């Protein structure tokens, strides 16, 4: 059987407009094969004396979309463009002064101009109405300054820069938390931001006890109180009505941080899968699970776990090499990023792969298969990084006793811990699951990240370099493959779309994979439009109970426009979509 399909029109367009190398008016990549060769050669250039050997191995995993490096790598590696090869940044701590605020704004602008998505914690800014002692003026609060960032991002987009994406976080005990929670009820404002509340373990205890919750600024200096349940309901109501803000369980993020012995995290990249310290950065890559399904749509369908692990080992070396090639828009980013050498290796195409295996997304068997794939990636990645440390040395912030005592590292297989103890490890973190939206479109429209199939056929809006939109009729990869093999035969039970899956099964999938993810996971919990608020609120409590690091939901009609419209639904007016980590 032939399991290859012609490249879809939308995939060709994505390659041509986003990843094809153009040097001025000269086209350098004549084909997709040229792009793979360019990226492979660029990442192998740091392999002194073995460039050809590693270029061939890198090309092998890139070919046929087996491994999909982050979009910035595919677009920038081996070119003369002055862009970053990193998708994910968290900017420096915002100093609570006008000079500090606008210095942070400038650094964010430089980073987004170079192609990076950024995260900011606005909790360091004094609340609205507080007096600034030095200037004897009244503070306007963090939300007011977020509007300046949003305008900056819009201005960069208007100049032709890659569409910017930002994450804004605020502590749940900040006095302006209610203003932050309500900030995106008007869908016309803060369009370039995702918002997330930093929810602490102490707050969840207060919520369970129906206790008062102190609001403080600076931290530890109480300036007011609110009922914990009242604040929680405001967060949930805003999310239910307008899909913002999400929730990050920040104490869990820090407790499970492999570098918790030397850094504190309070922000993430725009889609939430990479928690980072101030000035931190991480490069991403996703293994395409659809390329590792043997005998799809048959009783003998299996997942090639050995092939997945082998690809993960090569991918780690590729992503580590990015650090030697990358341009960092702000000098401090280079210092912090190289101190940890974080990687975010994950999966994409999970929904399609499960359909090809005949497993319904959310079933116990699907959870087992997904968990096995992510475990193979995680363990292969840690083994490869330990081997790289033997060859090249560990990351500079490595401290053997503290690192091996970390909660996540303690759960790794004993042979990995032994190798780390012997040689150290090259990268502090190795796994994450990104949305992988654009690169999944590139790879013949496979389902993105760990998400289920969105729909079998739908309309998709793609933004042009000039800011306009082109609408494509798009077909899911697994659906196309099944139709090419079996014509109009009824779809097997493994086919299920996102809206057919109960929210608790979305959560169970995220929880199953989190056990093998040392960074975090970008996941959208699809919620029916008519779901009662009480059930919706329970999703977030269950997310905390399941040990997740964060939670994001989407309820149709909850304030966000759509860039994808299933054929059976009327088209929706497109809006400015926050891009995924592509």
C-alpha cells in the first residue's frame, strides 16, 4: 500500500510563504527538498570534522516530515536573515518605574521583530491608584501598560514583521487581579495577548475552604481582601464568556522545574508550553507520529516506538546545535538561554495517528498509546542529552546533586539517572508539547500537537505576508489517507473530531502525557457551547486535581473569532489569530 499523499495546496502555500528561503528577489529553495537540505546542513555545520555525516542524519529525520523543527528554525537556519531560531522567550522582570517599563517594551519589540514570541509577568507593576513615591504621581496599573505592548505589537505587524504573540501573566494576589481578569471581555482590545492568571497552591486551599484571600503589593504587604470563591468565579466567568484568561498553577510549575534550585518562574511563552525564567528562551521541535504508524487502518496497525525513539535522539542533537547558530535579539537572552540550553521536543499528529491505529481519542487504549509514544521520546531525549554531555559537557547551570534531586528527574529510569550522574546532562529540560499549528499544516495538514482531529473537512484562513487572508478548503491527513485507501467506505470507530470528545477525556489525555513532559503542554479543552457554567468550572478544578501545570478551554461563541470553520457550520468572520508555536 502507498501511504504517501500529494502535498495539499495549503501545505505548499505555507512552505512558499513562511519557510522557503528567499534572499531578496532570489529564490534559494527551489523545492521542499532544498529546504530540508538547507536546514540539515546548517545544523550540522557545528559538527567539526563530521559535518557531512550529521547533515545526512539530520536530513533523514527531516525528510517526509518525520521530525518538524520549530518554525523559526525551518525559516531561518542556513539563511542570511537576521532572525532568531527560537520560538519561545520570556522577557526580563519589568522594573516598576517608567524607565524600566519602556526598557522592557523595547526589548520585547526587538524580540518580536526578530520572530520570537514573548511572555511577560506584569505582577511587578504597582496597582492602579497607588502613589509612586519618586515622582509623586498616581500609578495607572499593569493592565494600562499592557495596552501599550499591544499597540507596539500591532505596529510591528503593520511593518511586515511576523505576526507577534504575547503572553501576559498576573499573580492571583495582585490588587489589580480583577481588572486583569476582565481585560479581554471586549474582543477588540488586547488582541495580541494571551492572558493567564498565576494561581498558587495557597489560593486553591483558600478556594476549598471558602476563605478570604489577601491581595498584596508588594508581595507580603496586604492591601485588601476578596473571597477566594468570588475571585475564582470571576476568573471562570470571564473564561466561560470570552475564553480568557487561562490558568497556570504556578507553584506546581516551580516545584517540578528541573532548575528549581536556581530560578523562579512566573511567566511562559505565548502558548504556555514553555515556562521560563526572566530572559529565558527555548527552541522547539515536534515528532510527527503519523509517520510511525505501521499498517494503518488494519487490525495489525502498530506504533513504531523504536523509530520514534531513534528520531528523538537525533532531534535532540539538532536542537542543541541551534544554540551555536542562533541570533539572540537581546544580549541577556543569550547568557540565560545558554546557561540552561532548554529544549522542547514533543509530538504532533497525535489525533491522526490514533485514528490510523483504530483508537478513539480519549479511550483508555488511546491514552496508553499516547503515553507510550511520549515516554519513548522523553527517555530517548534524556539518554541522548546525557551522551551529549559526555561529548560536549553539561549545561553551565548543572549541579549534579540538586539536579538529580528534582522531582521530575527522580522519576526517570535508573539507567538515565546513572548516566546523568556519570556525565551530567547537556540540556536542563528536553520535552514540551507545542500547538505546532503551522508546521502541522506544512506536513500535509496532520492534526496539530496532541489535539484530536479538528474536523475531516473544513475551511481555513491563512494570513498572507501583506496581511490579507486566503481561504482554503482543507482536508485532514488521516481522513484523506483513509479515503485514498478505502474510497467511500464508512469511517472506522477511531475517527472522532474534537467537538465529539467530552472535556474530561481531553483532560485525561493532557494528564497522561504530562508525566513525560518536563516543560509543559499547550492543550485546548474543547467545551460544548451549551455546557452549564457549573460543569465548565469543574474542568479547572479537575485539571488541578490531575496534576496539570495549566489549563485552557475553548467554548464556541466565547468571544474569539475562528480561523477554521468546519464545512457543516456557517463561516465565521476571521479575526487576528494568535499564532501557535510553529
